């Protein structure tokens, strides 16, 4: 692919999201302009003016570009997603376009791993119930102990991480500090096993589910992973086991989750992602027993846009030098 020089390049940054911190912060365009003052760098606050800017855009940085918008982008050579998940870009027109797609995979790993460790501890120590008692000014020691899910420890327990990518590996590193036994699940059954006692392919997921005390879903969203965990998988899980989803809401059958919690088949669960976000007030998830919900905050950190910018700058350097790109999305697999 012909990569134009910086002075011949137009780069457009455009993300609008109701959550303001998902929108690119000034550090990103400012850093790019300082490095390549000769490049045309446009930072749009919303999508209103995007169609008019797309025809001569070479590089697009953003979360989403719909098929109808892509038709305007006659010169587009590279899309860099500011989100690790790129399911919103995996439509036929883009797959067949020859446009390079990259994502910021890796920059969310540390905050998400720390957040997930927090959820593991919260479930093991029944922290949500302690907070509810505190809200009522009630000393709930006996009540908390009498719950079906007794206070327990993480040490010695089997943590099954479904999706052993960069997030899973960072989580494993931290879980091992708690003396947990870490098992990973990947599509192929291969990954860096430095932090894992065992790694199995996704085809063997149902064989290892009955052996896990804690299951963390951290897999990418693809057609293959939709409802990866549903009623059949819950039926296989160890009684009293706990489930955490920090991947995508589509990976989990939420109706089956509620049934598993109501029947006490699961000892507890925590969700940082849901199939519909924001989660509607009428959703039955809010009232499901032993369910802890965080509002998709696992990837959020005060270091986010510094990391986003540093990664994009590295990619831009490689782009203009004609070097191989990293974090390139496999358009056939969708991640």
C-alpha cells in the first residue's frame, strides 16, 4: 500500500460518546501536531461534519465508521480504532476495502486486570453486602456470614480466564500473587504460559468449567463468542462458583445468568459489561441476587489518553517509515 508522507496526509480524529472520557482528549491531536506540524490534523467534536471531511482523509482515528460513511472516504488507507473491540467495524464493505485497521490492544490491560482483581476480592469477601449494610447503618457480621455464599479466600482456588490475551495475562500475573491457580482458555489453546498453570483450547471449555472456582470472561466479541456462556455452561459449573464478565455483554446469556443466581447454582457474579449499555432501569439484572455491577469502568484510568496517544504515535512513526504495523486487526477473525 502506498503510504503518503506526513505533509501529504490528512488525519481525522472523531469520536462522540455520551460518556465524555471516551472522547479523545486534546493530548492526542496536540501531540501529533507537535511531531508532524506539516500534517493536516483535524479533531472533530462529533459526527456532524464528518461526511464533508472524509473524501480527502487518509487516516481515520475513532471508534466507528459506518458503511454509508465509508463510501465518502475515497482516499482512506488506515483506520485506527480507539476501542480495543472492533465488532462495529466488521462489515463486508470494510473487510473488502483493503483498508488497514488497527486497535489499541494492550493499553487497557493494567486497569482492567486491577479492576477484575477488585471484583474477585469483592465476591470472595461479600463486599457488596457490607456496603448495603453500611448504607442502613447496620452491623451485619452475622448476616453476611449466614449468606449461602460464605466468606472465602482466593488462595488455592482455580481461576479460569476465558480469553487469555493481554488482559487475561495481566490478570493472571496479579492473581498468582494471591496464590490462585490460573488456567487460560484461548481459541487455539496456545498463549504465553508463563503466568498460567494450564492453557486449553476453546473446544475444551466445557471440560474445564466444572473444575473452576472463579471464571472470568475476557474474550473478544466475534460471531463465535456470542453467548459463549449460557444455560448449558452454567449447568456444568461447580456449585458456588463465581463468574465475572469484563469482555463484552454479548458473550454472556444474561437470562441464563439470572436463573443460575436465583437457583443458587452460582455463588455470585460480577458484570462490568452488559448486552445493552447503559443498562436500562427496568433490567432484571439490577435485582438479581448476588450480582455486583460496575458500569463499564474497568478500562477507565486517568492514564488512558496518554497511553492511547503513545501507542498511536508509535504506529504513525511506523506508518510514515514504511515499517510493519503492530496491533493490526485480522479482518477475517474480527479481532
